[in-house]
């Protein structure tokens, strides 16, 4: 059975994506709401996220709100980088490893490369 080896020479694009992950700071899931209109009621800053299948909402201070904005942005950046890495991995595997006989070529949509 073949296993992916890190010792293989990685394409430059893949190495760049890996390097982008090195500098990532704190990560957080969820979304933030800032109420800035008078009379809306409730806390001014809120953080909502899924925990154990339920949505949990927490009131935040202005400092916590700002800090979490960066952490959530980092999380989204990680997702984008991982998606690009997955696409490069699929393309590399299909190009460099033997394929079974096929009647039709696989489309980019089927491969998740679109």
C-alpha cells in the first residue's frame, strides 16, 4: 500500500500553502454580531457558535469582540488554504499514480478541482 510521503518533492504551490499555515495565530469558529443602533436591545457585541449540536451565544466586551474578529478571520484563512491543498493533492495523485481503466474521463467537478 502506498502512503503519502513527506520526503517526496512537494510542488512549489503546495509548499507556499504550507508556509501560509505556519504564521497563523489563534483560531475561532462562529460568527460575530455588533449591534450599533440604539433601541435594538440585548448586548452590543455577541459571538455565536455551534457546540454539541446547539447554538451558543455569548455576550462580549469590545476588546473580546476585536480579538475574536482576528481569530475568526484566521480560521477562514485556514479553511481556504486547506481547500487549496486538498485540490492540489487530488490533482497530484491523479496525474502521478496509476488510474484504473475508465470509459469516460473524470470531470473537474467530479474531482473537486473546479
